[in-house]
């Protein structure tokens, strides 16, 4: 479950309270106004995690991808990478490998 928090973006808290995942709007400035959220139109969402965080990097990437897939289905959207290209299995593997190589 995501909650609106620091920086006026949504965060999925880990068991220890730290942000496991975060969601920002692709519309500048990236924040959400909960009073007008149902009236807003968003060009996209940016899901991200900070490494090192409350769980190992590869697990955080898996959690991020699982949440992204659920959001894409619910919002009838498409998953894209940071370059705006369709998120492919090859790109997903690169993300997991980079997370595994991140310092702990």
C-alpha cells in the first residue's frame, strides 16, 4: 500500500518505516495534490527505489517490477524503461544485475 508522504509523492513503506518504493508524477514538478488528484491528468508515473534500502537490491527491483505491473494493469498503461522504450526482459535483467552490484 502506497501512502502520500515526503516530497508530496507516494511511498510504499517497508516494515521498518523507510520507503521501499516511491512514485512520482512525470508531470512537473512530480508531486501529487491529493485534493485534486481525481481531476488531474498524468502523462506517466515514475516508480523508483533507492539502493541500498530496506531490502537487498535485486529483491527491491523485483518488488518494483511487481508493483509496476499491477499499476500498469489497473491504469491501462504500459511499462517503459528510463529511455521511454518498452520494458523488455533484457532490460529487466540489466536492472536486477545493476541492483545486485550496488554497494551495500
